[in-house]
């Protein structure tokens, strides 16, 4: 992070993420998001141009997009996560532009009209959605997946604190008055099956959207 940049999160939050990564969080989760892979396999995202991975963590999705042909910028507040991600990229002979910075601190977290694809997976910052849409080039795709607040009896992965989960309509609320044309290509809020970190089958409650910015 540049010295000119002020941090909007407490130093302890940044340190908390660094410590979680040092303790091995997500170390076993090497596979890309199933949703991202599905959208790619369905031809909804075309691997051309620049992509941005917001809150990339250990870079599982950044590395996947790089392998598919995107020129990837990947941002995370945790220097430890970025270091792990950069090591993984070196091992895979992948090129990703890793950036350690706080996306909530910048007034313009994303340069406008810059990316063919922007993804934000499981970083609960729905308020960023309008900026991310503006960061797309015309016709570009935004994919967001957040943990969803869930009251059912199922055992689900992810944060136990509801503060780190969105309500079912929270993403779509962000789309009101964004000031650019867009189409929602896919939208879902509910339970999904996904591999647990121990390799078994688990469940997650998610809210997700795939949005295409208008072509003008
Ligand atoms: C649940 S992890 C998700 C990581 C990755 N997107 C994935 O799906 O594997 C949330 C990530 O958000 C990052 N993060 C938290 N606050 C941030 C901020 N203000 N700016 C950038 N990244 C942040 C954390 O360091 C962590 O890597």
C-alpha cells in the first residue's frame, strides 16, 4: 500500500487477516470458485483483456483467470495473503499483478472503464458494487458472490457472525441508481453444495450475481 493512502480499517483488522493467513486459513482451498468456473464453461465470460480480483486472498481465482488468458490485477489488504498468492503464481509460472492495498480506503477503489471482468468473492463489501460496475469497460462482466445470512438448520461454512453476511436483496439494492446501463445475467441466493476444506462435501449459503455492463 502506498504511504499516501489512508486506511479505513483498523490496523488490527489488517493484522487479523495476516494472522489468519499465517495460521493457514484457506491453505487447502486451492480450487477456483465453482461459480466462476461454471460461468466460464458456459461461455458467459470471455477470456480477453484485463480482469480484476477484489480481495483476492491466496489468489485461487486470480490464478484461474490468468490461466484462462486474462491479464489479471489482484488486490488484497493482507500482505501475507499476497505473498502466498505470489509464491503460488511463481510455482505455476503464472503472471498476475498482485497489489496489497485496502480497497475500502480509496475514494475511487477501481479506475473507471478499465476491466473486461471484475470479480469479488466472499469479501462482504456490497457497497463497492456501483464502483465495480463503473470499473468495467462497456460490455464487461461483474461477478460478485457473498456469504448470505441464513436462519436454516443446515450446517454451513463461512462466518458465524451475520455482520459478515449479506441479506438476500442487498446486492440488488446496490444496483439502484448506479448510473450505467447493465443486465443481470444470473442471480441466486440460497444454499449450495461445495467442498469443505477437509475434502468432504459441505454447504454454503451465498448470494451471487453476474452482471454485464451495457455496451455503450
Ligand atoms: C473470505 S476471504 C476471500 C478471499 C478470496 N476472494 C477467495 O474467494 O478465496 C476475504 C478477503 O478479503 C480481504 N480483505 C479484507 N478487508 C479488505 C480490504 N479492506 N481491502 C482489500 N482486501 C480486504 C482479506 O484479506 C481476505 O483475503
